[in-house]
C-alpha cells in the first residue's frame, strides 16, 4: 500500500513537472515572438488567486498579429468553474484588501507605476504586436496606462467623507465611503489603458477584481498582472479570466454573482445593454463606457490649420479605432473645399503598415470583421453620392489593412451608416452644413453621446455649441480630450458613470453614520 502510494505520488509529481516544463516552453517561445527586453512579461496562462493557471479543459485561444496574421501565442480558454474560483478568490481577498490603509494602497500602486515605467518599451511593444497600432502609439498607450495607476494612487488617499449638519437635535451625521468590489470587462482597442483606467480606481478604492480581457489582446492584461504581482499585490486582489468561446456564460456569471457588487465595462452599446440587463438581477452598480458616434464640427470662423490637425489626430488615432474618434465631420460650406483638400493632402501622406516599422504612420484594423464594417460604410455612402478623395479600399495581402480614407459630400443624417453608428475605422466622412442650428440638430440626431468636437473662435458660439451638444465630453479647438485627470464618459446610450478624474467614486459607496445620544 505504502509503495503504491509512493508510486502514485511520484507519477503525479512527474506529470506536474512535465506540465510545468510545457508551460515554460510555451512561455519562452511566445516571449521570443514578442522580442521583449524582459521576456518574463509574457504570460500564457490565466491568473487566479495569485497563481498562473491553464484552462481546465485544455482549450486555447490563439492570438494573432493583425499586421500579418501571424500567430503570437496562445492563452487558455478558461471555464465557468475557473471563473467561479476567481470570483471566490476576489471575494476572499476583499476581506483584507478593503481594510488596508489608503496609504498602503497608494504605495503599492506607485510601485506598480514605477514598474510600468521601467518596462515601458516592452509594454508598448506588446500592445503593438497584439493590437496592431504603431509602436509610437503602443508606447503612448503604455504611458497613458501607467498614468491611470499614478493618478488613482494619488486619489486613494483623498477619498474624503463628509460631516452633514443635522436637522434633528442630538444627532450628528457622518458620511463615509467604502469600497464595493468589482468585475471588469475591457476592449481590444486599448488593451492596457482600458484596464488600468478601471483597475487603478478599483484598487485605490480598496476593491478586488475579476478581469475579463478581450480574446484579441490578452497579453497586455497578463503582463499587467505579472507586474502587479511583482509589485506585491496580495493573491486574489487581481484575477484574470481569459476566454473567447465561454464569454457568454462567464460574462453572465460575473454579472449575476452576488459577491461582485460592481461591473465596469468598455465596449459596444449592444453588449453594454446586455451586461447592464443581466447585472440588474443583483442590482449591481454599473459603469459603462459604450460606443459613440462623435460629431466634429468646423465652423466658418475656425482656424483651418488647427481644425485639420485636430481632425487628423482625432479621426485617425489607432487607425480610427477609438470610441471617441470623430465619425461625422461637419464642415461649414464657406470653408468646406479648403478643409477637404487640406485634410485629403495630409491623409494621402499616411503610410499604413506593420506598427513595428519606423516609417509606418498607421497600423491595421484589428480583424476582418472590422474591415467588413468599414467597407459597408464606405460603399453605402458612395452609393448615395459621396466622393472618395483619398483611399476608399482595403489593402490586399496579409494583415487587416484599410486605406486611410477621406470621403466628401457624404449625405447628412441617418440615411448613411455614418449617421447611424460608429465606423471604428480610418474613414473621415465630410458632411457640408450651412447654419449653427442645423449642425447642432444633425450632431445630436443619434442615440449615443460620448464625445463631440468643434472649431470656432467665436466665444458666444463656443458656449452655445458646447452646452447644446448632447455628449459627455466636448473638445473645443482640440481633437484630443482624454487623460487620467479628467472625467471620461458619455450620455444617452454611450454609457453610465465617469472614469478617470474622480472616477474612484464609481468603486465606492457612501454610508451614512447617524450618531444619536451625543448630547446627554
Ligand atoms: C476608447 O476608445 O474607449 C478610449 C479612448 C481614450 O481613452 O482616449
């Protein structure tokens, strides 16, 4: 009996050693593909309760580089059972993490921030390889991502409560803020920064997290978990569940869980509505940053040079794959021809290609589905009278490239797809308008309202238009609006809540402490 047990133990030890060897081999070959200075930032497993784990059923998600469709590596297809384990780990860790001092959380976040800066180049390279954006943008995102960790470290120590004068004798009122505990869903267009924008706030508030990264870009999320673990975040505080096929049951589990009290989601409006609906079953607090369809208005009195620069920055950032990208560019008839030709000239000079190459100005779209949507928008607009000034077609060959495009004479309103939904691609759709009233009506004629932009030098118009646009963020004479210090979020069907800025409050709840019997 004793020797049989010894034999069994020996066999299972050998199996574990073999599995570990396989994992090390997989990590090493994936890391070699990424070509990082620190290859150990590449993790090919999910992260639950401080441990790196394979998928329970052995399934794998293959991640490819959208610039050439080459395989980058695999991550596990995790299961519902593993998600339940991650939720349980987060709930368990919450008991102690939520009791840590704000100063302690600040210090750990700052340690993570320093590690992110130290590995800035590698983190940028991971973003570029899995998302396709240029290395400049990838590194830019890495810095943007780190800035959320720094900002929320600083916010952690300022979650002040309130003392409210009582309307009743003998009572004193205090309001304290307490962490809520949460689940995070993130998109592929900012594989790192959309995590830290949520996670930084959550950790600073004292929440623990279960993160479901997108299947297209999981390596940035896993690298963040690796750095967080190096920084010393305790087991269970950050959990990462990678999935592609099981996304519906896993998403449902997170949204229906009674222990997760908050959901934070960035992604499309239809998916946001689905998650919001499911999360209502347990009355969770919900933050949603869903899609937009940003108007970008150039008035007749605008500085045209600035407006062209702003349109280039805003429309073509990430090859048009941001929620705040201009989607409908309204240009006053008096400056239309000049604006169109100057913008077309700039866009014609773009060079699409592999984001790692130094002369590439714009990378690929994330996948074939994204290309199909762009093709649909362009063909539809052209069939309704739009003219192609530059671009207007996909590029043949490997990789999901669509030429940076400028369309003029796009019909206004919801008769084209540009008027109905965000394109999420590198197409500037120019629409002519005559009056301020008309353009405000056109800009607001949509169910979503994330960002809006306009160019004007008239102070009266600036106030009128800024107040009239039905959006959560307005860029006035600028095409770039977001950073860690300001509130980011939309109105209408673009979402709920704000991230960045005072967004730590989204991860806390107020509790009233009414003290009686004090005047005896
Ligand atoms: C997004 O596209 O969802 C985020 C864009 C940003 O942070 O600027």
